[in-house]
């Protein structure tokens, strides 16, 4: 019984991971670069603004838009 639950859990995790990867792949490139800098490289929004030459507000807006895309894609995989 425990083995079946572990297998079910593994399948659920793989399906969720695949949905997240697919959703991330749908985020526009420039927004994704900012998300990578913030969440994978650990840069602050201010550091990203300085490194990219973008205004701080633009960095924040683009990251927020990226998360809106991600949220929509995870809620409705058919959404653009």
C-alpha cells in the first residue's frame, strides 16, 4: 500500500513539474531573463535594474507580468 502511494506521489510531482516547466517556457524572453536574475541568481530588483540599465519600475513591472503569465498558464494550460 505504501509503495502505491509513493508511486502516485511521484507521478503527481512529475506532472506538476512538467506543467511548471511548460508554463515557464511560455514567459516572454525578456521577462524570463529578469525572473532568472531575481530568483535563480538571487539579485535584488535594484541590482537587476543597475545591471540591465532598465528603470527599477520597469524591472518590477516585467517580473510582475512574468508571474501573471505563469499564474495564467498554470491555472489554464490552454491560455496564451
